[in-house]
């Protein structure tokens, strides 16, 4: 395995690894805090604040991971009214607007964190600068922008349509329901049922 392939795999799965690590860590910290408070009547002062910050980072990295899976909630029923090619490019245009919004927010958050934020603003119990907490804003939105472009590259260039597994299951259920509704009237309008055919055959042979 080449170094480039290894780096690509790490970058391609960075949100999943970070989210898993953050989730496991702050759950363990909160569990220890509960045990310490209930059994030893001692509260760990920094545990809840650190868990809160870790949860914030978990949410933002999770949003980027959802972008990679094309799992964000979005209104797409109007695209089904278009021809397939028009629908694909309409979704790409909507994603381009999303990229523009994210890029603008990356610039705003970067300017806020590194230029306008008070450097003496620190967390209450941990004591480190809050700048490091708010750094997740430009990082997460830059990652989301990259994932949007990645999904559209797979879709428009390689012809790979990345869809959320849950949305695919919903589409399959809707298609099967439409097929059953379409087949229902046809079977009801059939003038000759098997039982009628058997009765007629019995009368003829009699």
C-alpha cells in the first residue's frame, strides 16, 4: 500500500474516526462523573464542560460525515418532476449554492476566531482559550464543502450516485407501493377468475 493511498484513506474516513473517538471519550467521561458523584459524593469539575465541548465537535464532524454520505435532510421531491438529466444538474446547482454558503461561513468564522475574538476569553474550569473550541466552525464547514464537491464529482464524473441508505429504503418502499397499486386494479378488472374458469369447465364436461 502506497503512502498516497494511506493518506487518502485517512482523509476519506477522518470524520468517522473523529466522531467515534469523541463519542466514546465523552461517554466514558460522563460515566465516570456519574459514578464519582453517586458513589463517592465527589464531582469532577471539568468533566461536564469538556464533555460539552467534545459534543459540539462531535456534532459538527457528524454533519460533515453526513454530507459525505449524502444523508442531510433536503427537499428533493420537486426534482422528480424533471427529466433525469435535468434533475441531476438541478441537484448539482443546489449543491453549488450550498458550497457558496459554506465558503462564506468559513471566511466569517475564520475571521471571527483569529481576528475578532477576545484572546483572553477562556473556559471557566479548564482554563484554555475558547478560540480552540470555536475553531471547529471553519474546520467543519471547510470539510463539508470538500464533501459536497466529492459527492458531486462521484455523481457527475464517475457516474456513482451516493445516497443515504435510509433514503434508498424509503424509495424502494414507495416504488413497491406504487407497483402494488398499479397491479391491484388490473387484477380486480380481470373478468375471469380461476374459480369461474373451473366452474365453467365443470359445466362443459357435464
